[in-house]
C-alpha cells in the first residue's frame, strides 16, 4: 500500500465536501489503488432509478471498485439516518473481515454526524403507530397535523417546516411512544457508536465560485446523459404502483413539472441550478461548524491532481 499505518485494521477514510467537489472520484481512485471499498453517505444516491440525476458512480466505476449502499432502495420507500447507520456499520465490519479499507464518501451531514459522533438512540416505532400516523396525516393535512403536534409539545415541531410530512410524522411517532420530542431525546445524548475505529476525515473545500460554476456544468451534463428520461420512468412507476416517490433529489420536482408542462426546460434548469447552489452553500456552513477534518484540500479533486492528493493524505496520515 502507499502508506504504512500501525492501526491499518482500524482505519476508515471519510471523504466529504460540497456537491461537485470531486469527492466521489477521489474515493474511487483511492479504493482502486489501495484495496478499498467505497461506501455511500449521500441520502439520494441510495435510490434506484436515478443514477444520472443523483450523480451516482457509473457502470465502469462499479465494475472496477466494490461499491456499497448505492442504488439499492426503491424510490417510494423512506430511509432514515438510523437505517443508514446500521447498514454502514455492517458494511464497515464486512470490509474489515475482507482486509479492505472502508472509504465512506458523501455530503449528507446527518449521516456523517451519526457515523462520527454516534447515532442518537430513538425508540422503535410499532407498525400500528406508523399506520395511525399516516391515516391522521392524510385526514388532517400537513398544516393541521403540524398545529396539533405543536399543541402537544412545542419542541416536536422545532425546526420542521409545516409542509414536511416525513419529518412531522417521524416526530409524531417518537412522541407517541416516548412522550418526548426528538429534541428532548437528543439532549439526553444516548448514542450508539461504532467502536475501535480510526476515522481519517478528508474534506475537499474548493472556492465557492468554482463549486457554483461546476453546478452549472453538472446540470448541463446530466441533461445530456438522460436525466429527463429517468424522471419520466419514475413518474410512470408512481402511476403504475400508485405510490409517491420520497425523493428530495434536486432537479426531480423541476423536471417532473417540465414533463407535466407546468414549466419550461429553461425554467427547470434555472430553478435546479439555483437550488444546487443553495444546497452547496448550506454544505459549506455545515462543514465549517460540524466537521472536524484531519486534512482539508482547498481545491477540487480530479484525476490530474491524484498524485498530489495521495501524497498529502499519506503524509498527514503518518503524523496522526
């Protein structure tokens, strides 16, 4: 290997950064050369049916390097941080058994926080409670549901938009079982952690100007690759199964509106690019305050910079 690390069996790379920073390509290149397994930490790349729109690795990448937790979940299924945490724990253990280095890559802050700080232990929700909540939401609508939940416990709606049905339902379920809000349970700070690991955290943080320009380039690229057809297939699937997709992938709603002739493709493009830039802005803020990296790169990653990145990672790793 390109480095010798005395605790190699405990080493886990965590590669993070804003959208379009090149973090996925770095993870793939590290894995390709140094016996790694790439494990997804992006909340939208778990879904099947939109590899282009969610910017998942391509077929060649999947062939050359082992990838886990990508492209496996039906779009109409919800997926929690807890579910991801339990799966990523399993994949890390499996990688270690195979003497492979786990390389976690993604920009979803809630996933990374759970991985590095531990998963907040929340109560299990019986199916009967889940069903009761869904029926209540359907009958009341999200705004009235929000009001009733707020009346029960103000903290239950803290930081939740009144139209966010997924988070409102989750908060309601937790309260029904525990009589406490998620906020109150978090304050108790009971956490499940993945022990005996050394997380080497790599942050790619190019200038915002470059990232914003890349957002435009990426959108043009995904349109060219066939993102519109992806959305068309998901709409068809929703209709055939009579189930609504849980997708929050930027561009999905916009392209759906375009296909339904509600907006033009130009409008869909402008809205999506603006949303991507805003998402990148939020990521910068999160990484600044919530992610303590072992090494920070102030330039985006591409293959031409591979040897520079590898050398800097190796040198920094040996000093930790």
